[in-house]
């Protein structure tokens, strides 16, 4: 068969097709891409379950100071959760959410960041605030909603926020912080700041539309934001097998053109190293990174939940004891000669005392005055709110017996 | 898109315009307030010609108001105050550009706002001038780019978020109600959100139900936000500037049919007050409250009413949240009769809230129940005639005033 020169040329040129989006090779054999890879994305870890450095680990040692601080804060977080949870059970605070089992993800990721990095939490990351210097008193004040609370008593417990520590106030709706994080990264990009944005989300939150759009935006806008997904296995009672059918969350990064990594969220060293590296890439290359931290939610979803209703008690026990991130890191720190039983008991008793004291004081501190109901809705109160405040005060004056006596006017 | 303005002929031809002749028998059962159908069609630009003509003839009756555009209406002053003429969408752009020049933290984000210049050309040329980062094209996810704007605002920028059509902002409702309006409050004042959310809304040009939403109706309850609606090139620029400078989140409602209104505005810099209503035409007999496009239907009806011997006071409320009850109250105390003309639906619209607010505050001054003319509680149909009948027309306004003033 005689082919003309032009036909041959066309055949050669057609090795790749030109479409919006670039050249793409073609094949004549129909092939569906499998819904999953043969192997799951491997998980980066440095310490084994006994807190021993795995051989061939590519770690540059962290300093004793940082390691000890990390460990201490993990212990503090653990104890804060225990005592505040008990306080809720005793009726002293109305609600609480623990981060039990996720201490390494919380503290180690925070330790890898700089003070200028902006943090947008979901709600299970108080460890980040703790690392940055939020005091136990400040935590207690928010939980009790007293007048020392920076939120002025307007939010449920655990909705912490601190502008000076660059930690955006927790907002209840799931995943709304993700596009906001992209916006914050956009702001940093405009200012050419040597900082990035870090935002957290749970496995359940990745089902929200905002997750998809935020990752997409971040990639398109080349925004310096690190998305940390705490895959802790449960979204209240929804197990991850019912949440998505993909290989976790790390696999989704590529769908958006984002570099991603899966890390053992209960390995403080691995988390620390990963976030440091992610931060470096995000800022120097001005691109987003997706980090999936595999962990386990040991506690209930919140104090309004009893997770024994939907998962076996021995599963919880296993993760609480055998896979405990705090114990695991402790072993490594102790093995380095940086920690001892004596320091452990001193730390624990000191923290316990501080916590109990903080709760006692916060409980007794006055609630915010009535005027705080109406202020900060706008920068200045408009006439309708001034009117409504006036009406409310008049009502209270007429029926003082119905108004709580311990709330200042 | 211009339509044949049959009504114009009828109006100019006869001095005694009998609105009753225009009434068709109603095959459907509307409530009494919306009994009449209309033959009179209106189009924003034609209305303006009428409006400005009427303003020119009534120059001596108009009170110069710091926020109104009356100055350019009077023939005598046009020669001494040059100003410059432009279309409403250009006025919006001018305001936006001035603020972007003045404050480097002001940025724009939305779909096709960059080099495409925006669907209604409000951001035309800005991307070339300020760059692709400061005038940002976003992927199609309204909830997310609104969220992005909120995050940027909390980090120190002053974003202007454009919804290609206000109706699309329904997708952003979560971010707007749960975060935009709330975070300043729930953070205890630590984080402020000086964001402006703007876009074209309202009914017009046969865009179908999904593109004819009146979002002011749905947003009005959200605490922490302010809402304003522009209606002239003058107040469009002034409100845009004021909204950008405000520390609160502001939603600026533009109207699809008003973008091509031409007007002469001052060369000097000016800002309109976000919370103030605009006195369009002072009068004695009845207070007509309206905003956005309906202002032009009201002014057209006012022309007719004046011919019939009525003296309506027309106020463009402009500030939809909060209402300027001071200006409105003074008017009610003077005229004792109120007619509200809006494009929102009957149920739960701005008119419904305004009726409640006026009744509550000025009940003693009213000689008659407040009359509110609104669109029906139906999705806006595509067919031109049907669409027309969902919008309050001048003839209905005339009838309503006549009934109110009996």
C-alpha cells in the first residue's frame, strides 16, 4: 500500500493528541484505570512501636530541648484532655472534645512550624495552641466562657482562637476552614512572607465539597498551604470504609496536582520531620502539600458521644495502650537519656495541679457582662442592636428574679 | 437589550393617564394588592431618560442632599460642575479602582474577573493594571472562593468577592452565614472580616428562575453582615468605596438591568454612607420606599401621579441591612402613608421586614395600613410576558397610591 508523504507525516504527528491542557499520547487499546493501585501508599515512619529508631531512617536528630518540649506538651495535652473531660462529666463545663490518641499529630506538627505560620484548625487540634504558648488558664477560660475568655463567652467550649498566636478561631462547620486557609495563603503569597498556612481536617471532613474545592484552588493558585488530614478512622460513628472508597486521603492529592505523603500520625518524630519538609516545599516552591497522618481517635467524638455503641471496646483499648503515641515517644526520649521516671512524675503532678487550679479559678471567674451579647456583631453597634440591648435591660430590670444573679450587667 | 416602550407613547401622549384602562381581567387569583397586569414595559435605560427628564423639570422641587445626585439634574449647574459621564458598571469599576490604588490590601476574586474583565465588565482592565494575583480568577466553587475571601480578610486583606450572579451565592451561604457574619463575634473581636461580596441580581432579561434570585431576601437575617443596594452610577461608586472601607462584611447588590445607566458624576472623590437612605423625590402625600431597579418604576409612576395631582415622596432605601429608620421615620411622620415597592417575593422579603419595622416603630403615625408591592411567590419564568408580570410595574404603583390616598 502506497502511503503518501503527507499521510506518513500525519501518522507520526498523531502519536500525541493536542487538546486544551497539553499533549496526550493515545492508545488504541481500551483500558480502564483501576479504582485502586495494587499497593496502598506506604506510610512514613521513623520509630517502631517500641520507640526505637528504625534502621536506615533518614533522620537528622532533633535537639534534646525540642524533643523534651514535645514530649512534655504531649503529656500536658493528654492530661488536659483527661481532666477537662472529667470536668464535663461532673457538670462543670457543658461540652468537651478530646484529642486522645492524636497527641503526636497535634504536638509534633506544631513543633515543626514557625510562629508566623498561620494555623486554621478543625477542632481537634488544641495541641497546636498549647505548643505555641496558650496557657492552661486560657484554655479553661474559654471552656467556662468567662470574662477572661478571648471569645467573650460566645462560643461552645473548645472553640479556641488566638490572633496573637496565629491560630484562627475554631468554627463548628466542617471543612469551612479549608478554603479560608487558601485565602490566608493567598494573603501570605501577596505579601511574599516567609511563612505558610497549615490547616487541619479529619477523614470525615474530606467528604465535604469545601475539601475538594480548597485543594483545587490551592493547586491552581500555587498557594503555600499544608493540608493535614488527621485520618483517625472515625467520623463520629462513621468508619472510614463508609466515608470513602479511595486509598485514604493521600491518594487524592494527585487528582488535584498536589504532592502528598502518608505518615504515621502516632510517630512524633515522623510527623515532625514530615511537616518540616512540607513547610520547606510549600514556602520555597509556593505550592500546596497534602499530608495524611494515620492515627486513631481513642476518645469519643465528643462528650455527647459514647463510641462503645458503634465500635468494640477492645479496639479502643488496643489503640489506647499498645499504640499509644505518648508512650512510644517517651521510650525514645528516655532511651536518649533525656527523660526519666522522676521527671515524668514531677511533670504529671505539676500539670495536674495546674489544671485543677486553672479549672477552679476559671469556674469562679465572672461571666462576660451583658453588653457582650451585642458587641462585635459589627465594628460599632448599629441602632437596632442598641435598641434590642435597651429592651433586654428593661426586661431584666422588670423581672430580676428570672435573670441569673452571677452574670454582670 | 431594548424592548419597545409602548407605555412611553401612552404617557407622553396624554396628560391624564388612566391606569385603569391598562388593567386586564385577571385569570389568576393574586392578592388584591397585585391585581393589575400591565402593558407598559420598561427597560432600565429608557426609565432613566424619563427619570432624568422628570428631574430636570422638577429641579426646583428637589432638595439638594449630600448623598443624592440631584446636582447634575439641574440645567443651571451642569455647565459649572463638569464631572464626567459614565455608565453604572463603569462607576463601580471606578470606585473599585480608586480603592485599589489607595489601599494595597484591596483585592478582587471571582470567576472570570481577571483578563475576561468580569461578566458585566465591572473589573475590566484591572487585571492588566494590578496583576493576576490581585485580581484573581477562581475556579467554579462559590462556597470556596467566598471562604477564601474570608480567610484572606482574616489575614489582613480586603477582598472584593464577585458572584457572577447573586443567585450563585446561594452556594456560598454556609461561608457567608456561618463564618463571614460570625467570626468577628465568635473570636471575641480578634479577627475582623472586611470583605465585600458583590454581584448582579434581580429579575431581568429573561435569564430564567435560577438567574433571577433576590438574595437580599435570604441573607437579611444573617447577623454581622451589612447589605446595600446601588441604583445609580453615583451611589454605585459611592457605595462600592464605602463598602470596601468598612470593617464589617458588606454585601453590595447590583442589578442586571441597571449596569448601562448613564449618569454624570463628580470628578472629586466622594463616598456614600452605607447606612443612609437616599431621598429621591420629596413629597407630602405618601412615602414610597423602594430600592434598586424598582426605584425607576416608582419614579415612572411618580410622574403619572404628579400629573394626577399627587405628591409622592420617594425614598431609595439603599441600606437593606440595617434600615435607615431615621430617614424613613421622618418621612412617615410627614406623610402618614407608606407604600413599599420591591422586587423580592411576597414572603419573607425586604418589604416584609420593612413593613414590620415601620409598623413597630411608627404605628402611631400611620393613617392607613402599609401597602407592600412585591413579586409573587413563584420562580421567575423565562417567558418575557410572564417575567414582566412577576415584577411590580408602574401602573400597579399608581393604583396602589391612589387606593392608599383615598
